[in-house]
C-alpha cells in the first residue's frame, strides 16, 4: 500500500537515491534539506513515516526528532534515523529521542526498504499489505477483499480503510477525532458526525456474517473494535 514518506537529508546524492527507491516501491516522497523545511512540510501534510538524517545544517536531526515526539500531532509518526555515526552512544541518543529504528550509512537500498517495512509493520500495520484475520473475519489489503466465515463481504472504500485501521488496532478506543485523523487523514476537514455515518455503513457491510457486533460504541468516548488478530 502506498504511504507518504518524508526524507530529511541534506546530501543531494543520498536524498535522490532514497527518493528514487521509495518511488519505485510505490511510496509518495516528500523531501527536505533541513529541519526547518521538514517542519514546514509536516505542518502542511502529516507523513506516514520520516527518514531523518542526524547531521543536518542548522538544527540537528536529533533535535527535530525530540520536537516531533513532544508534539501530540506528530508524536506517533514512525521515525527512522539515518546517520554516518556508528557509535553506540549515538544509537542510544537516537532511540531515546524517540526514533523507531536507526540505519548507519552507507546502507543498501534493500536494507533501507526492509527497515521501512519492519517499522511500518510494527508502528502502522494499516499501511502495509499484510493480511489481517481473526474471529472469522479476513481483510486482504492486496486484493482489497473482506470475508467473514469464508463469505465475501461488500465493503465500500472508506469503510475498508476504517475496518483496516480497526483490525490493525484492536481493543483500543478511538474518538471520532482520532479516527478522522488516522483514517481520513490529518488536515482533512470533515465533520465528526461523518464518522458515525461510515461506522453505520461498516456495521451494515459486516452484518451478513454477524461481524457487525465487533464494532462497539463506547459511550462518551468513541468506538472500539473488539477482536483478537490471528484467532479464526
Ligand atoms: Ca547530513
């Protein structure tokens, strides 16, 4: 599945190499040469993942990582630090600043792509093509199909994304605002009651096999998907 990756790297050759490889893999790429430009891009569009070089002109990558982690809007963005340093202390500093992973230059494009996939799988499984199943419900992002107890279910595009998000984050209560940010996209101006409309449609789509009961309304808070992945 395509996701938006922000590359913050001041060395043009490395930035280009990364951007080309991400493009080949089907990702949308945003590029910044320094922390300031990165923050400007992030304020306009929240990326799904950030590749952040440690040594940047002006504010360091480490400094930006700390800032991103301190801000509620950007706190959960998966973050991989890129660096020429191989010292153990730098790695510790990077991880303490909130990086999810750390890649030491020089790295091969293959290694980079594998790390990105691993971080996305861990931090944002709804952005991967991994099949999710449980409680007789199967969602396959690659084929865009949903089935319940082996029976195909017709799920609209927004409901599909909503269901994917729920299945990737089971048992967690999400407010309407959180669902809007994470499923519709940050900076998309949609009224919160739109969420209720799509929740109703999702329940209706899951009704034929009784899986609508997995979508729970949590009074005063939002919605929860009650589900244990892997349990068929
Ligand atoms: Ca650099």
